[in-house]
C-alpha cells in the first residue's frame, strides 16, 4: 500500500518508525509542518517526523499553505497513492488534496467520534475522569472530524495514566488495527458508517489560561485530572510570591489532618507525617494535594523537600492569598 504521511508531533515519529519497518506499507512521502523556533533561544528545529524521514531517505515536504498549492497537488498525484494517513497535522487539508488517493484519505482520531472532536481529545477525556478512550479511524474530508467512521478500538484509562501513558497505549495497538482497516477497505470488506450528530461534542485548543489552578473554584479531582491531562506540557501552575510555580508531580488523598490540628487553614501548604514518612501537601477541604516535585518560573524542576529547604516560608503559604 502506497501512502502519504501527514503528521508532525513527537508521537507521530514513533508511528512513522513502525510504518517504515512494515512490508505492507510503502511510505512515499511525508508532509510535515514547517520547522519552527523552539525554546528561549528560538533555534530553528526540525520536526521529529522530518528527522526520521530524512534518516530513512523518505522525501519530506513542508508547505506553508495547502490551499491552491498546485505543486503539492501535482506531486501527490504522481505517486499513485492508495491512502493519505493524517493525524494531528495541524492544518486544514483541502478537498482537492484529500481526493487524490485511490481509496481514501484516512484520519486517526484519539476519541470515540463524534465525542471530543477537534484539537485535544485525550486531554479532554482525562480531565473528564473518563475510564476509557478510543481510537477512531475515519474517512477524512475538509469538515474536521465530522465524516464517516470505518472502525473504533477501545483503550482503558487508569487513574494514574497521564497523556503520554495514553499515547503509549495507542502506540502498542494502533499498527495492527490500522493495517487491518486498510486491508479491509481495499478488499471491500468494510464500509464507513455516519456519525450521530446529536452526540457531537468539541474540545478546544489548549490555551495558557487552561493551565492555571484555581484552588477556590476547582475540586481536588479536577485539579488532579488537569495535572494528568497537561503532563508533561504545559503542566499546571499557580502563583507563589508573585512567581509562577508549576506542579510537575502530584497526587491526592483524603484529608484527615484537620481532625488533629485545628490550626490548618484551607489552601495552606503543610508538612505532615504518615506511616513514618514526611509529606508536603496543600489542604483542600476534605482532600489534600500531595506535592512531590515543583518548578518555579525560570528554574529547573526540583523535589519538593529540596524546594522547601531553599524556601522556608513556603510552608504555611496560602494559595488563595497570593
């Protein structure tokens, strides 16, 4: 099967590696986002997919625009493609490109469509405390995430799973699933079915304001799920002494401290012992958030006890009065 590969992110590098190793698939070309400046020094950096493609002598194109791009259209037509495979490419692909392959342009989406359409389905699923998520393989059109579905596969979400853990689970099962679907399409054993528009829901692109924790309005469960969803980027944060403090490793448990010490106030940072082991936490009503690692703005991630050694006043700090 001859395919064009429209992907950009870190996870797609691992998928491309699998595709390259399989005899069933012939990756003819990779379409990736343009190289971008990264980090504080703004160094122009190749996408992970581009690096891997170049290492394996696969042609890479990085068009700034897809609409009315006759050169790209001509190139893709010359390859006699069976499928275009798209995941989280980051640009709207016009119909004239999507209609090029012999069979279909295929989108792999990380939810059970029509639930969680658009930009951040895994993060949305974790934030909503879902116990399961899905991989949906669908026919692609210019109407984002709204066309017919070929197949769906279920994946469990554990209470400790963060976004990278879900991607790892997808990575372990996606290959056989995708190849079976593509073969069934070629052999006319599979036809797409329409989505139920009455069940449609949408998730937005993650914004900076989504990362901030509001201890007064958000429950511990909501905070913990945001932590899992936004790990390892961008991490959740609040403010400590007018500086952003990111919580890079946390957990939660029931709060029984108030039974023993009435001096504890809501949203205080406190130290306590349990099973002969010290912990540092933030008091949140009947629950507490256990802090393990934090990262102060412009500083490196650090163990919470090392952080407290350098910031003695952090204990008893109140996260509402910042």
